[in-house]
C-alpha cells in the first residue's frame, strides 16, 4: 500500500512537470501555430544559467534562472520566429528545429558535452516523512511549483486582460487582431510565459538529475510535444491533461515492467502514445481549427 | 504536344529532370571524388546523404508531411546490413547471444544492403498503420517519437546491437563508385514514383487535401505506400552509411545529427523537388566540408561552431527563400530556340507568350 501511494505521488509530480513543459509548447502552438522545438533549448539554457548562478543566495538564484529562461525565449522570438511568423506551419516547425540545433551546438561548443554537476540547496535533496511515508523532497517541490504555476496560469487566462486576449488569439488570431489585440505584444508575452515555464521545468529537472548537459532539453521537449499531440494540438487544457497522462503512464510502466524490460520504458511509452493516437488521431481535446486544416 | 515526336525524344523529355541532376552528380563525383583520400571520403559521405535525403524526400516531398523519424529507418537498415556482413567468427566473439540464423549469416554487401532496405520497409509498413492516420504537425511529432523508440531499443538490445559499446567490425566497403550507383538508383526510384499515377495522387493530396479527397483519393493509402517506399530507400542509404562508418554507436551523433543534416539539405534545396533534394545535399555537404577545413586550420573556427553556422544558414534560407534554392521545381526541358524568340526587354505580349509556352511544356 505504501508503495502504491508513493507511486501515485511520483506519478502526479512527474505528470505535473510534464504538464508544465507541454503548456509551454501548447501556448505558442495555439496562438501562432508554432511547434517550438527550441523549447528544449530554453530549458537547457536556463539549466546552464542555474549552474552559472549556483553560488548565489537561493531567491536570487531562482529569479536569475527564471529571468534567463524568459530572456532566451524573447530573444528567439525576436531573432528567429518573428521573421517567419504567419508562414506555413512546416516552415515555422523547421525554423524552430534550426534554432534548436543552433542553440544546442552553441551550448556544446561553449560548455562541452559532458554532464556538469550542479550544487543544489538542501531542500531539494533528502526525504520528508509524511504519515509514515518516505517522500522525496524534490517530488514535493515539483508538485508545489507545478500547482502554483498551473493555478497562476488559470488565473492569468481567466482574470487578466492579456490572458483573455491570449485565449482569444488562440481561438482566432486574425479576429483577435481585428478587435484590437496587439500582435507583437501578445506574442512576446506568450514567449515570455513559455520561457518562464521552461525555466521552472529546468529547475525541477536539474533538481532530479543534479547535473546539466547540452542535450538535456531534447527528451523533455519530445515529452511536451507528445503530450500536446495526445491532448490535441492547440488545446491548452489538452496539453495539461496530456502531460499528466504521460507522467502517470511513465511511472506506471516503471512500476510494472519486469526488470528485463525496464530499460525499454520509453519505447513502451511512445508505442502506447501511438496506440492512443490510433483511437483518437485528433487527440483528446482537438481544437476545431486544427482538424479543419488537416 | 506534337504527335510526330519520336519515342526517344519523348523518353528524353520524360527523364530529363532525372538525367540532369544525376549526370551533374556523377560529373561532380568524377571531379572531386577521385582525388586524395579525404576528398574520396567526403564525396562518399555526400553520396550516401543524397540517398538518405532522396529517401526522405520520397515521403516528405510528395506528401508535404515533414518526417523527423526517417533516421529510424536509416538505423534499421544500417544495423541489419551490419549484422549480416560482419565476418561470422568475429560476430561470434562480439555478440555471443545472437539467434542462430543471424549468427551464421554472411551476405555480400550488396545483398545485405537490399535486405537492410527491405527490413526497414517492413518495419515502416507496421508503424505507418498508426502514423499515417495523423496529419501535418502531429504526424511530424509522432515520427520523432518513432525515432526515440528505435533509439531506445537499439541502445538497450545489447545482445543484438551491443548498445552503447558500439557495433564494430562492419566491413568498410562503401566506395565512391557504389555509393554513386545507389544514389542514382535512389533518384530513379524517386523520379519514377513521383511521375507515376500513385505519386501524382499523393502530390495532389499535398496541394489540396480536401479537393483530393473529394476527387476520391485515398490519402491514407497513398501516404502509406510512399512511406514504405521511402523507408526502403532510406534503409538502403543507412546500409551504405554503416559500411562507410564501420562502427555504429546509437548516440545523438548517429540519430539526431543526420536528422538535422537531412532536414537542412531538403529545406535548403527545396523539399518539393527531386533536384532540390540532390542540390541541397551537395550544397550542404560542400559548406560542411569548407567549415570543417576552416575548423582544422590553425587558429581557425572552433569545431563546435559548424552546426551553429549551418543552423543560422538554414534560418536565413527559411526567412528569405522558404521554398529552397530550386523553389520546388524540377529541371525544365530546354525549349528549342525560335527565330522570333522574345529578346530581353521585348513588349509584354512576348513575355506572356513565353509564359504560356512554358506552361504547355511542363
């Protein structure tokens, strides 16, 4: 029983991390039909910022990392994505692909390929005892951070002007512009939020692995993408649910696969994903605009 | 089209978009590929990438769905061909747990490459069942998931692939000659397919899926066929790559870097045409080689910057010329010069006439 509860906690904490990553991807996709491959590199750059700032007091260190994520996202928008905005989806996808590779290789070139350890503040490591259960502290941190951010996003989208405009733009960008939504501001804001989500994801990922390396963004961004596809491209709710589902499936596979097959976990995971897509090719919460495009 | 044209001329006219790039590629190979050892290696690698790029083009160019997953088929072809050609004794030492038929198998490189392509195609025909149900970007992403599945399996199936310990002892016998032959054959397959009824149906669905569906085209079936065919060509390209490398390790350098290179080649050349796939491969190979030489010189570029520069180059291309260098067109058949051909600066009527004529030819 104890094991089951621990697995559930792990599943929810991993699921919420995946949901954060997926939301960062889905936000940009829903507004500008950009499948941002380079989201993984925002995560990686933020993680290297963590490494660079790791001696500083904890609040400065966290704020610095978040600022790095936002800054990188805004730079990408300004340099690479604004010139191709409004072109067809494949062009934007390849642009993102190019940005992703260029940034990753810049990291490889400046930082080397080997993983570098990051000294983490004490509250990330160790375990907490709750009602006789040993729970890894970083699961709790991950849970708490995701809960705060997801709530914050819901409030942002429901209550603030910018959030409402963003949802309107996600629904119909052309119409939103006609009604006076400022495209440049809105998209920059979306990139900033996406960068913030990536930076939080970076902190959570590094708190689990304890090290940073240039390729570290690749696996998470795939998870984020796949979560979006499961949820239905273009749906924010779908992305969050898809991320949660992927996290739970991952932990479920981890717990149930026999030892010999455990290394193949990701292969099983993605095969399951493809199986889900056989049943619902448009995803769980398809946005009508995307289905029509197809 | 005049009816009195001879069969030979019609055949030439049909094959022109294939003959020109293939001929130029052969010429280029003759010029640069017969020099010193380095240039031979560079040319061989370029020709292998022509095969890989053409393989991806058969699916992505004709269907309009960008595939990031084709290097999975490259890997399947590479490992299959590798396992079938490592000398039996060496294989027994490297991989003691191989199933009997694989342990005893020893094929010639040509046969092994074909088997590699067939295994890749068979694998593609299974994964295509769900993948081809997806559209546009979801399909691209699912293809990437496929790449990860294959990488995970190859990395962990140590009794078959030695995983990260690397599969060694694959005979290194990809030469300029045989890779050129394979590349030209791959181009021929692609060209025959894209001008066939099936290829045209798929291209129609790329241009306008709704109209194509309304006209009774089964998009799923056409995509499925193109996917299997392109996996075969990519698999054969992968086999050639295995016999070029000699050592295979399932890391990012084996899966992700070729993925990036092939996508860059297709986009730079123009993803919608065969000549684009070939031109892109030649251009990107040339740039990579120049960058590599700059990097190896004293006080020159640092090696890691190569992909950064290629990435920036790709970005500039996407922003300024998203349809690629060829603009997605094939090589046009030269028109016979006429006495009254409009000279540059002729009145608009002349231009219009030329435009109409060009339309009639293509």
